């Protein structure tokens, strides 16, 4: 690997998109869009995009004939929209938890002075909504 100095351009790299595997891309994309209060975009080839507010796109990709390895996706959400997201989860009978291991059902956490919750999407991905980013050492 060759590049310029280690300092050059150190903070100018951004995540543009990531692929989320789903058994039914429409179901999974619509589910997360409904929880987050967003809209699913028009299909782009085999992908169904969900655009986030920071320029990142989640591209849902259908995998019907092989197992899906659950992943973790965390979303930094505005404090003023958090209660609405919890209410939408409750309205469709989706359990949410205060912890990533799903041992504290129906509760939210207060990590780093904010609020957060975890829930599974239709494909078993562990989704997280949080109002404050994690404080890193």
C-alpha cells in the first residue's frame, strides 16, 4: 500500500453506503424507514436504498437462498424524535431493549447522557437508536 504521509487527508474519508442483506428487501427497508421516520428510495439495480441525513445510504440487497449473518447498525437520532421511534416500535409490537444483548425488554438506556434502545429488524439485524454518540477514549 502506498500513499502520502500518514497525516495527509486523515479526516477526509467518509462512509458513502453499505449493503444490508435481507430476505425481502422491500419489507426490511420499509420497516427501518417506518421506525426512523424516513422514506425508501427508488430501486437502484438490485438495491433498495434508504438515505440517511449524513449522506450515507443503506442499500438493501435480497439474499433469499442463503443464511443472513446478523449485523449491528447504530443510528444517531435527534432527541426530539426518539419517543416517536419508540412509539412506532410499540405500535407494531416490536420489542426494544436497553442493552445490546436484549436482556432488558421495554426499557431504554441513558448512556453518555442521552437515550438509546436496541431492536431487531425482520432479518435479525441488531438495530440501535441513540441520541448521543458514544464517548471514546
